């Protein structure tokens, strides 16, 4: 790589170019700026508690993911938990 850069530098000097050489791969095209979304800076406050009910194993796993990733980071809510699964049911 160093040899390549020396060769290119010497070619630029030999051609009498006073312009600084920059490889075309480093020229980044200017893309239009993406519109910014203005999300709420504070968590949404829920006044009354929300009932959370679990049933089977798959529902429990999916609900846990949704709750942790999508709801609780953005909503300040008190959850009342009830498990409707059958104990000892296999």
C-alpha cells in the first residue's frame, strides 16, 4: 500500500499538478439528509394500572419481549400481573 501511495504521489508531482490528490473511492456523494423524527423526550405517564395476563409459554415469551423492548422504555405504567396458565399442566 505504501508503495502504491509513493507511486501516485510521484506521478502527481511529475505531472506538475498542484492539486492535492485524493482517491475517487474517498469522495463520498452528498445524500439528501434524512428527515428527523421528533420522538417524545419523556416517557408517557399512564394514570391507572394496566392488567397483564399470561397464558401459555409462547405467549409469555412473546409478551415479555414486547413489554421490555417496545412498551416499558417509553411508557411509565404500573402493571397488575395475573397468570392464567394451568399449574402442573404439561
